[in-house]
C-alpha cells in the first residue's frame, strides 16, 4: 500500500502559477511512475503528466506542454507539478498517481486548482 499526500492547490488568476506537491509513503516498489491527473466538473479524469522514477523520463498531455513541468525528489519520495501560464480551462481537482510496472495503482485525495479569468 502506498499513501499519497498532496498539497499546493488554490485559487490563482489566469496567467499565474502554482506548484503542486505529492509525498509518497515508504514502499518497496522498484519500478514505477508517478504523475498527475485532473478532473473538472462533469468531465472524466484525464492524464496531465507523468515521470518514470528510475530514469526520470517525462510525458505530458498536449495542452500543458511548455506550461507545466513535472519533477521528482528521490530523497523525499516526492513528485511536483510546476504549473505556469495557467488558464481557466486548467481548473480541476488534481490527483497524484502512483503506478507500478506490475500494475499496482494508488491515488491521492486530490487538491483543487481554480483559475479565474
């Protein structure tokens, strides 16, 4: 079992920035990805960004490329999402995700990000 604790959401004006953090509890997985998904009201949860913990390779949804950056801190078992040039359409609940290559999948409780126009 992996517990994920998120922080950093809030209200920001369009064009502003926020940084989300997600700390994972201790675990024994050696091969896994951590990332972020989001869910806007009335919409399905969608992929935002992910990072491979071993090699650090990253992947983003097209609409956030160039604006968002995912990073990790191995010592803290933490993953971050730096969000710049925020748009109203980025408004959603953002969820941290842990997914092992063996198929184990864990979610954080979610943090609200609201971007006003």
